[in-house]
């Protein structure tokens, strides 16, 4: 190539994420063409020659005809796995035979791999155009033909499996055993009712989990990767799954390769292929790398150097290529197919296992991975389950020893009665609906975060957000708008003002006296040379696009946001990027990197009248330069490599130390005005100063970066985002530190921090702002951890930071026990994002690598969204606390109620069926409503919780236990009153003696009493009868003449009233109603931990709906004939017993509010004491300062004496 290296000038990563990108399809006509530069180089045959794609397009009609005119032929597609898998099941890339059905007629014996074919032949095979790409019709046809570019996914969990999962726990198993036992003993109603309730509960949980799963899948689809492609002659951003063979893809640093791609241009491209090869080292890639097939003396390579493969990562440089394989036909698709075959093959063992346990295998396969909070809750449930199991066993043993039957079911064997009692304990103790409610809470919370421009990738991040104590954030585009505008230009020791606003190229470059310096006629060669070199050393284009109304147009930069102000400023001087392509063709590009801190391009110089010219800047001398290296980047890095500087008239002079210091002072002065400063320099070259064929970017950089001629400085301002000040203040009120980490100079960073109130008035910048070189004073060697911790504990602003510094900062904050959120957008930010507790990637400017390493994505790149997400995270965590407290207090009260009843010799106050109804009606629905609470408006005034704090601790346990006691006391009081009022006895033995005889019980002439209210008093029932097991009765004297009654039970009848069953049924109905109403009111009181129940009482519409449904269903199930008595064993209760039930429920709510009032009073007293204590400490500190000052003065006086 005659000493020249050719490459593509490619747009940077941020283009694909521009919100205006889609409008490029219908651009407004302007003098600036949308056609791409024509200096791309294509290898046409095994490295034979390289030339312009434009030349290729016009020279070879067979290759670059319109895409849809070529004939199509169908060729068979061989098994794609055979191309990659050897007998040892290792991937070999030496001979991947093309599997695409060619659109051109090919020699059927031609079996060269994609990497062995020339790009000319591949483009002909796939009927694509290297300049214009495919057209829309081609893409649609190829998607239909080849499918989407996606790997085969595991099938969604079927609804039936979700339903079966609900039965996969111990409590449900116990219920099913109880139901089957009831059916076996012909207790049809109870057995069927238990099965129906369990099934209904499982159905509700299935519906909720299925909805939550759909919501999470919708969120996941929003973060699907995208690719930048050429279609219809224009760059477009498309979902990667819509790529098809023949697409022209543009790759830049940070991209995840979307398919298997054959390169046809590349610039210092490096790719990490650890996913395929296991090697962590980055692999250099080059479009014209020599290729060979594996054979004798030629080792097989795992990957070809002129191809990049799906799911690998671009770590440096940029490139363009043709998609040759998609989906399961890619290299990673072959691995996926192999793994699937290995793990899911129909071997005998697998088949036998499936036949033996199909449901268990399916459940294990589809069970989702729980989050840390869910694991903690599962642990809590497990502990309660163990306790419940112990109590249930104890209840069973005590009941069997006492040998007491259920007075309500005297024909039921004792063991079955005790089994039902044990099941009641288990059902009471374990909140089986808790995992479902947690899932609903997390999924609904993530859906709410989408509205706040936060896309959560990992549910665990939602939990961690509520505990965040430090937010480490980038500056550009996060705290600021990311719309850099050049406002100052400095050169030849003079400052110029750049006028105009935004990205509109209307404006000028004015001197102090207001004279324009932009036009060539002004004679300011240095100003124009600075802008010219800056544009040549950029990949950003300024385009005019349609406005949102479809009529007006506006100017938008497409490319790197840092280059945008340079391109706009140059346009104000009449210097346009697309006009420079032909006159100054790019030869070499050394991309910007975080280590180099600068970017370099080498462009050919035109010769005018025997003189090489860069715009109006000429290069005198005996040796005519043919090339110029254009350099832009961090001023301190560039300035140390400069040996000359350019004067206003275009002459060059040596740069001495005094002048170098003066330039540095200018940089500091501009930086102190919150301006971002870039330096521009050049180096004229007669030839490339490195060996021909050099592929090492660092070697090129070393040769091209010095000696340099300093041209000037360009200073840009990036306005702060609206709402950033308030967001920082909100975070500060929530005891969350905001730490800004930027690559800017310290003076720039401090100025911006003051503007956004990150550094408050009176703050000491020396104490709270740190140059990151202080973390590593000896180059790349960091200080000891203790020293770094001392710096990070006080610093709010880190300047001149590298990506590696972010990792050290995060580690230091974590060592101090803090939970750190870290933002990032680049490839090198990925380790810091993974290291942090909450990795936050940028949705607009972020690379796919950064997004993949993150826990959440900011779709608007806005710092305010992080603070909003933290607030929502706190609300979600508080909601989880609320419904867990609610469920624990009700469940603890119920388990103690049943245990005390059995241990004390009382009948069961509730049956297992009743508890199931309570769990379904008054536990489940209010708990779901609590998970959807809007949150306390003062939640951001609280301190972050500790990283390892328990979900329920301290005073929250006090509230749980106190409310459980209130529920227990109310239920016990209701049950005892119900028993006494309905048959005048309390203990089971007394009930039997009074009239609830069992098999073989001696006859006694019994009378039953029932309280009918204040007007009627006690009513006595005394007509006794004995009922045999066959249903027949004997009465009166017959009964009196018998000493015992085998297989029969004594009843006292008065009309249709059976004293014992009906009386106990009434008592249980009162307990059921009392618990139901108490739990509904408890759901209202638990909405606020300390505030009164009346605070924002009606703010949660879901709670009103849940309460209404719970009360309505409770009233219906206790009053509808057949349902109430025949199915659930309830009885009608008189009006005064309804009043007692209501009074007990409100009594529990009242004392719960009294407890919160006591806590509020204690908190106010504690706050007053803390305030007084802080005041005394400030006074003592001031006294110490005064004493120290006096001692210094005295010491100074003694010295003078």
C-alpha cells in the first residue's frame, strides 16, 4: 500500500444510541450529503490489492448491483455443528463451511470457509452492497427465510408447571394429606372443601406469578442489544435479533458482536474472545489478515483474524463487516447446541429419571433463581415452618394423650381430629403466600422504575437500592446534559470567544475587540488550523435532521459527544467534515483510550503550488511533508510532547518552559470556569514513522505522538441538567453521599461541583476534591488501603480519573461498610460496575459491555433518575417490611391461639378450613395491596439501612409481637364469650358432660343453655335423644333406661337446634369474623410504622379494594345458606355478637395506634435530646478550636521573645 495504511473512519459508539437516529431515514435535504466517506478499503482477493469501495462499486457491476436483482438459487445447508466440532468436541475455526443459501450461482465443490473467501466474493454470494447495505425488502425476506438472529431459548415455564409449583411445599402437602384422610373417612364436605381452597389459592398464586413473569420479560426485552448497520445507504440502529446474512454492521469499541461477521475494514481492532477460546487476552483483528486452512504443518486456529464472532466483545478500535452467520448457525450457537445436546439428550438415565419423577424434574428445571431478599424470606419461612412442625407434633401428642374428640364432630376418630389440629397449626404458622407477594412487589416496583427512566436488569438491585449510601457518578451526560458547546478558543497566547448556541453552526470566532477570526480573509492561520486539525481528528458528523413536527429541521451531531463541540465550532468557520474527506484522506487512526488520553489520525496533505497545505497553514522546508498527524486530547498529556507552537500568522516557534507554563495557566483558568478543555496539535510527516504493516496501536501511538506542534485549546461547556441540584440535595437529606468521578482537570471538576451544589458554600475544595494521581503517586502503584480509605472517606470530587481508579474507590468505600452505586458507560468501566454493589450503566451513551455488566440502566443517562430509583428502592423495601410484619403478626397470633386451645383443653377455635379462608381472604389480598403502597413522603429523610441488617428488627419486632398479642387476646376473648353464650361451658370435658356425649358415654339427663340477649336472657334446651351411627334416634324413656350407648352420640334437641355442634359453630364463627375484621384493620395500621392510621388513609386504592373484597367475602361465607353451614361449618350469630366481633376488631386497632403514639413520643424526645447533644458538641468543638488558637498565639509570642 505504498507505505500507507488504509482504514475506515467510523462513527463512535454514541451514534447508535442517539434519540434522533431513527429520523435519519428521512433526512431533510441540505448541502451536506448523507453518503459515507469513500476512503474505506476492501480486500478483493487474498490480499492481492486494496482500493476504495467507491471504486469497487463503480468498477464491478457484477458485485455491487442493486440488491434485489440477482437471481437466487437454493443450496442445501449442511449441519452447522460439523463445521466447528472435532472428535474431541473442541471448536475449530479453520474450515467453517458457509451454510448460507447463496443468491449467486457458485461452484458446488467450492468449500472454502468464510474467512478464506474475499469480501468481494462474499458480498456477491450474499447479494449485498458494501456501501449501501441491504434494503428493507431484502431484510424482510431474509428474516422469513433464516429466522431471527437469536439463540434458541429455554421454553417459557408453562402455566401448568407454575400451577404445580404451588403444591411443591410442606404445608400444602400436609393439607393434601388432611384432605385425603377426610375423604377416606367419608368426611366428604370437609375433604372436598380443603381441596377446593388449596386449588383456588394455587390458581390465584399462578395468575399473579404469571403476570409478574410477563412484566419481567417485558422489562428484559427493553434492554435487548442493538446494532448499527448500513441499510438503504444510511446508518440505522436495529435490534440485533433482526440482523440477517448480508447486513453491513458497524462495530466500535464497547460493542458486543451481534453475529459472525467477516470484516472488510478495520482500524486497530481488538476483540476479547474468552467466551469462545477461554483466553483472556484481547485478540488483534484485521480485515486483510492472511488466512490458511488447517493442514500439514499448519496448526488449526480457534478463530480467524479477519472475522469477529457473535457474543465476543470489541475492546479497541472500530470496523465494518458483513454478517455471514446468525442465530444458532454462529460459533456460539454451535456451542449452545452442543451444550443443549449434552444436557438434554434422550439418554436412558435421563429418560428413566423423567419417567420416575416428571413433575419434580420439570419443577427443578423451571424454578427461578431467587434474589438475596427472597432467600432471606425463604429462610424466615423455613424457621417458622420448623417451629410450626414442632408445635404441630406437640399438639398431636398432647391431643392423643388427652384422648379428647372434637365435640363438633364426635364420630371422628381422635387421631384424625388431632391431625386436623396439627394441620391448623402448620397453616397458621407459615405465610405460604409470602414468596408470591414478594415477587409481585419486586416486579411491580421495577415496572414503576421504567416510568422514572430506570431499567432494572437484576431484581436483587431493587433490594440493594434501598440501602445505597454512596452514589459514585460520572459527570458528562449524567450530572450535565451531555450537550457540549465550544465557547472559548485559545491560541498564540490569546483567547477568543466562540458565539452561537447549541449545535447550530451559525456563529463565529471573535477576538477580544469583536473582530471575527474564522474567515480565511482574517489572516488568523492558527485559529483555522486548530479547528481543521480537530475535525480531521474526529469521527463525528454534523447533520440536519427533521424536527418532531416533520416540517422544521435542526442540527444534530452524530458521533462522540466530546467531539461534537469541535465539529460545530469548525462549521462556524466554514470547515465541514464531509468536504475534507476527498482533500485530506485519512490514512491511519489511533483511537482514543483511557490510558493514552488522546486520539491521533494521519491524513494526506494536498500540495498547492508546490507547498503542502493544511487549510491556510503551510509547511515550509526543504523536505515536503506528505502527511500530517492530527492529535487532540488532554492538555497535560499533549503539552508535554510539544516542542513548538503555532503563531497567529502560521509560523512555528520553539516552545520554552515559560511559554509551556503560560499554556498550563490558561488551561487552569479555563477549567476554573467549569469548561472542559481539549488541546490540539499536529506533526507533519514525510512518511509513516513506523514499520510497514505494523498492527500495534501502542507502537503507532508512540511514533506519532511526539514531537508535536501545539496549535491551540478549545474549551467547551456542558450545562448542568435540570433538577440535578435538587436531586443532590434529596440524596444529602437521605444521608447519601454523592461522589463525582470525572476525567476533567481538578479545577474544572471543582467549578462544576460548586455550580451544582455538590460542593456547598464554605466547603474546602482541598479536603473534598482530589486529583486521582494522589491515589497512585508513583504511576500505576496505588497507596495502601488505609491511606486510600482516608482519602475516599472525605472526598466528594475525584478528577482526572481512570477506569481503574473507579475500582479502587469502590473497594475503599465498601471496606468502610458503605453500599456504593457506580455509574459507567465504557468498556473499561465494566469491572467497576461489577465490583460495586449497584452497577448503573448509561442507556444512551453506554456500551453494550457496560450494560451487560450493570444491575440497572438509566435510559436517559440522568443523575436525577438514580436518586428517584433509590427512593423507589426504599419504598419497595419498606413495603416488603410492611406486608411481612402484617403476615407475621397474624400468623403468630393464630398459631398461639390454636396451641393454647389444645393445651388448655378447649375445643378448636378454628378449623384448618377456616384458617385457609383467612389466609385467602384477609391475609393474601391486603398483603398484595401493601406491596403496592406509594411510600412514605418522608422516606428520603431517613438514613440508609445497614448492608447486613435484618428485614425485621428492633422496634419492628416489638410492633409485630404486640399486634400478635392484641390479635390473640381479641380472638381468645371472642371464643370464650362465644362458647359461654352458646352452651354455657368452656372446656371440652365440661361440654361432653353437659350434653356432648360420645360413643359409649353413660346417659345423663342434660340441658343446654344459650344466651339470647338482654331481653330474652338464657334459653334452656332439654329434649334429649341418642343417634345411632345409622342415623336412627331413640328418645326419652328408652334413653333413660340404657346405661351406655355403643356407636351412638347423645344430643339434646330443641326444635332444630343441636346444642353442641351449633354452639361450637357459633363460637368459631365469632372467632373467624373477629380475626377477619381485625386483620383488615391491621392492614391499615401497618401501612405506617409510626404515623397514625389516618395519615393518607385513602391514598392506596388497592387497599380500599382489598378491604372491600375481604369484608364482602367474609360476610358472604358466613351468611349464605349451604355454604356457611354444610361446607364451612359456620352458624348464624345474633346481632349483639356481631357488635362484640366489631368491638374486638376495633379494640385491637385502637391499642395498636396507642403503641405507635408511644413510639412517636419517644422519637420526639430522642430527637430533642440528639439536637441538644449536637449543640453541646459544637460548643465543645468551638472551645477546643479557640483554645488551640490561643495556644498557637502564645507559642508565637514566646518565640518572638
